[in-house]
C-alpha cells in the first residue's frame, strides 16, 4: 500500500509540475502578441481493480491510481478571428485613405489660399479691366492674377501627382510585407503538420500563425480555412495566397490598363505571364486595398476633374481673347497656353501666354467704331424700332410695301463658312408684317437668338444699327463646326446680305435688309481693326467677365463624330473623328455630352437635327471610342460637345465637395471600424487572452498542490523507512 501511495503522490507531483509550468508560460506570454491562454487537461488515472481480500466497500475497480495530464489545451475561439480580421481590414482601409485624403484637402488650401481664391482674384481683375480697358496697371493686374491662378493649378496638380507616386511606393512596401508574412505562415504550416504528426502539441505554432493572419488582414481582406492536416488555406478575392506550405507571392504594383484601356494601379501575382499589365487581385480592404482604391477611385478622378477644369478654363477664356483685339488693334492671342507646346492644356500644363500689358485683349470688332454704317432715319426723323419696316417713311431706305423683302444674312466668323444645309451661320429674314424682321426690335431679337457670334443692337442717339462681335453668343454646334474647321479664332466678322431681286409689279427691285438699316456698306466687307476697332471698347473684357457666370462644358470637348452611317436610337458606339484618335482622351464615364447642338430652330430652314444630352456609359482607350445611349436618330458627322451644365466655379466647387465628402467618409470609417475592431478583440481576449490575475491564482493553486503532494510523499517515505527498520530488527 505504501509503494502504491508513492505512485499516486508521484503522479500528483508530475501533474502539478506540468500545470505550474503551463501557468508560468502563460504568465511569461501575457504581453506576447497573439499568445493564447493554455490550460492543462487533468484526468484521473484508470483505477486498479482491488484484491478480493479487501473489505466489500473497497470492491474491485474502486482504487484510484492518481492523476494524469491528458492534454495541454489552447483556448482559442476561431469565430471571433473572422470578425476581428474583417473589422481590421476595414479599419486599415480607411486609415490609409484618411491619411492621404487629409493631405489632399490640405494641398487645396481652401477656402482662403487655393484655386477658389485665385479664381476670384482673377475675376476681380477682369471686372476692373471692363471698367478701365486702356489702363496699364489694370492690364498688368490681369496678367498677374492669371499667373497666380495657373501657378496654384500647377502646384495642386503636382501635389496630387506626388501623392499618386507616394501611394505606388507605399503599395510596393505593402506587397513586400505581405510576401514576408505569407512565407512565415507557410513555414508554420509545415511545423504544425510535423508537430501534429509525431503527437506533439502545436499550440505555440498555431498562436504564431493566427497572429500572422491577423497582421495579414491589415493589408488585405483574406479568407482562411483550416485543412484536415492542420495547415491553412488563405485566399484573397478567391485566389490562394497560402496553400499548406506553399506561398504565392504578389508582384510589385504597376500602372496597367483596365478592360477599357484606362490606366489603373494594379497588383497581380509574381507568376503572372504578363508582368507589365497583370491580372489584378481583388485586395478588398486593408492597407493595400485602400491604396489601390485611393489611387484608382480617388486621386485619379480628382486629377481628371482638375484637368477638365483647367482645359475648360483655357478653352473658354482663350476663345474670348482670340476673338478680341489688344490695345494696339492686333488680334488677341490665347491668354492661357500649354507649358508643353502642342499638347493639351491640363492643370499641370497651363501657363499665361501674355506678358505685355498692351497685349491683353479687351476690345471686340464693332461697326459702331467705324464709318461704314450710316443713320437709318430719313431727314431728322426718329425711328420707332417697334414700328413696321415695310414702307416706313422714317427710314431713309425702307423696304417696299406690300410684300417686304426676304433674303439671307450670311455670317462668317472664326473660319466658319455660312451654309444652308445644315443651317450654319445663316439668318433667313422676312420684313413683311408678321415676319421675323418686320420691325427693328424683332430683327434684333431674332438675329441675336441665332447665336452667330455677332450681336445686333440699336443706337438711339445716332439712329444706327450696330453689329458687334460677341464670342459668348455662340451655340455648341458652332463650336463643334469651328473646331472641325481647324480651331482658329478671329476677332473679325463678315455679314453678307444676299440682296434678293424680288421685284414689285412696277419692276423696281426690293431693297436689302442691311440697306434698309443703313448698313448696306458692310455687306461682304470684313469688319476688322481697320474699320471696326476702338481701343476704349470693352466688349472683349465684358465677354471675359461673362465667362464666370456662364454654363460651360467641363472638360472642353468640341468636335464631330467619325461615324459614317446614321446612328440611334439605342446604344451607340461613337467613333473619333478621322485623323484624331485621341479626340475623346479626356472623356470619362458618367460625363454628359450634347449631341447635335443647334441654334434657335425658328430662324433656320430646313429645321436642324434633334439635339439631346447623353451620358457616357463606357470609354475604350484602346479604340478611342465612347459608348452612349441615344433617344434620337442622328446623321453621320453629328456634333459632340461637353454639355454646358455648370459654371467653372461650380465645377471646381464640386471637386472640392467630393474631396471633402471622401475625407469625411474615411475619417468616420477609421473611427467606427477601429472601435469595432477593438470591441471584437476585447471579446476575443476575454475568452482566449491571458489574464495575469487569474494565472497568478492558478500558479499558487498548482504550487500548493505540488507542496501537498510532496508532503504526502514525504510522510509515505517516512512510513516506509520505519517499516523497513522494524523489519530489519525482527
């Protein structure tokens, strides 16, 4: 019985020692990242059947044989791992975006020192120019404010481009970290398999692997599955990163192309057969997912929007300055020009092209500055502009009555040749009662409604009709035609009256409309700085001022389609115009375009083709085409322009607002997802984490058990010694 008792006490010592060691290991790893609590599973040893000589209450099988260490169990709740890793991926996704977007917001310098402030100062300078068109300091200020505007555009674009480069570099570092982590996981899989195969406990290896998977979730949205052999399968977007002991490395980030040919930041696998443009992984969340989304869906669209703003800025103001005269009567030049000659204007590629204050275009051609138009009144009569023209005795040369005169005014400007099919720059007039030119007022209103780039007005003091170039009074179809004609802008214009020979019964030829208005001498004569220029004229400055409040196309697309057959209704692939495969290079999905923009149809015959706005549903950079859905049918060569839906200021404000919303989303996402991840981790740690107080209590418990077993063994040993001594003395 004493030897049997020693065996029982010995098992107690062994069990208490193992339990104390496990508890000590827990305590030593209380601050070790990823360490899970381990517990000793103690079970009674199998009982030994009793001898028949014992009393009945010690019947067979009732004698215990001590305690055994059945297993050392790892306390770990896998369900919390998946929740924690999902929240962690979201947390780090937003965290990366918050850091960069906050920097983007700061680089804008809004509202006091950014593009908005420079744009407002430029507008103030133009207002002063309109009030003092010949003042040199005022002209110098226009140049200075324009330079300040282009400088802040350049710096803002450069800042975004720098951020893009930083994101690419950061993504490269993330890929290096990811590859290192999956290598370690694959190695641990091998150790776990080997340990399990020989019956050892792989708890520590499992802790290390789970911790590495937690770290991996900071970079990617990963899915894990433990295999029957103890190894793990880790996938991202359905593609394996780790399978057993094999790690599949990611390649360094590259600027590749999506299916439509748009440049995108991509990360593929290292073994992709096309390393310069690999099949991109779906990173989902995490730092890498956030970086890819930041580059492709935030910074790139921001830069595109900024470039569209810059291109529209250059297009709108340059159209006016090139349609005006400078202080010396020379045709105006482009105020905004590309830094790299021959390339398109963008935020990083824009400068001021005028340095001499006298070259600031502020005047436009107007017949009021020349001598070719004479008073239309007869003798000292005052013309009533609301009275009928036919037979009006207050006119020096009235249209005959009855019947009036009918004809065409052909308006040539900016290289556009007037034509009647399609109706471009042609005003069909009729002075008979009820006609569109039966009074001077009706003629002026209907002529100006044609948007020919020339305005008509009445000077009551001189009793003269006045024709003035107005680059702001043009329709999109004119701009498309102008672009197709070579894109040249000129400050001169020519109005030609067809002067029909509709004869009366008496055989006297009818007069022309221009003759009736005292402007017959300008018919067919170009109105230039030689005969229609005044240095103090501020028409060009007023036109520049009007740009700030006008709806414009952002960016500046004005062209004609390369389709050679009729298209629509339905889904239409628009071909770029012949010879210009990059015509749609700046068009983006979601952009609104105007098809077949036309002037007021009441002034032209035959009626113009149907105008409609369409939304770009796809852009293919490989073929240079865009896809839209039309509700109307359109003839070949239809015009395509950016829809004039917002002012330049509104376009930039939309960009600032979007950046602000994205930054706020990232900030809120970081806060909420960090809190969620922390809460889940606390719940996880409450189950499998190591509690120092609890482990200290366990250590005392096992130490006491060990001491008790040792004391029991000591007593048994003394009993045995006594028995042995007594036996020797017998």
